[in-house]
C-alpha cells in the first residue's frame, strides 16, 4: 500500500479533509492559507476558494453547502464556499483562539474544538452546536483535535494534540451528551520523535486512524486501543486523514509546511501536500449538519 503525492499543493496548514460521496469530491482547508480546496480525483479537477479569515474545519450541510469553523465563529456556507451567515461567535479570546478540528455527529450536530495558540493556559474547548446553541463538552485543552465517532455513533473520540493523548467518551446520539471520559491512547514522545495525535477518522471496523503531527506517519488503532499498524508519510507533519473514493478505500492525508525548517523542507519537499494510499477496510460516509438537530 504505497503512499503517493496526490496533489502537490504545498499548503501552509492543510487540514480537515472530508469526502462527498454524492459528488465524489474531496474538500479540505488550508488554515494559514485561508482557503477551501475542492478536488475531484476522477476528473483531476482542483479548485481553490479563498476565505476571508482562517478556516479550521468544515462539515457538509443537509440540502447542500457547509458548516465551517473560523477564527470568528461558526458559519454557514453555500455549495460554492461563499459565507452566508454566522450562527455563533467563537466565545473565546479571538486574538489567541480560533476554531480548529470538527465533525458532524450522527444526529446532525456539529462538534468543533478550538486551539489555545499560546499553548499556555489550557484555554481551548470542545464544543457541540445544535439548535439549542453552543455547549461545552470538554475544557482545559491546548489544541482540540481528532473528533471521530464509532460506527454505531455511541463512542466519541477526541484528542488534545500537545498532550499526546486521545480520549474516549460514551456518547448519546439522542441528546449529544458525552460522558465516562477515559484514556484511549497516550503517545510517549522522545528526543527524536515528538509525533502526536492530530486529525482522525474511523473505519468500518471501528478502528481509529490518526495523523501524527511531527511524527511523519499515520496510525491505526483497534477499538480497545491496541496499535494495529502505522504508515510513513513523506512529510514530517501530517495533519488529518479521511476515507474517499467510490469504495471509501482511499485514505487521504493532509499535511503542513508552515514553521518547518529549510533543512526539513529540503528533505521533505512535498510537505503541505495532499497524500493518499489504498487501504483494505473502507471508511464511513460523513454525516451532514442539520440545523434542526
């Protein structure tokens, strides 16, 4: 299963790839590049849609378009990527906080977390947004990441990247409540390997795939937390994975190049690009945001 460069775009901070099963298209963001990307592999079409501010995460919306997390808050966007309306402000200090990773839950709610950019006070949170408004699911975080749901929707996974941890919660799709927090994975950094869990996705067997930022690889974990496999990526900082293609057996991986040294970029020139590889177990279709959820 060789890893290949699918789009040699060299984004500043590629993130949040999601696959549209209807359009057979991949969408992802470049946070620092302030852009939304659309890629249709079969047609080899790639479009870049500029954004007015940093865009951290996106989710598909029922009836077309997106919900997206920006520095300023959560916004609704149309199918062309135009912002239509802000639905809630980022409640944190926007000088040092922006929305980061997010995902739609089985009932159509949007779960999105923030990043505490100074990495000093643990001021980031994981939020749930539905018709009741914004609610906090977890706090005391540095960088909220890795939101994913088990195939039955009853387990929520969530990482705090700088602390090298992935957590697991019992999740109630009927209410959106997350309880019984338990440690799922804790990675042990070394002097030469500071790979830590960034964005993630779940496959049809309920296994958790995570990109290791500064680890140059992606990992697959069993539902009980056992490491099953890992695959090298030709970039030091892969950021998130998703499943795509007609059979959902193509794993797409975004990556980053912002802040990397000239020496590293000389050795890994495709940093920031989109990578892919074929896998044996398919992923799951993305849920869609429902404003009535």
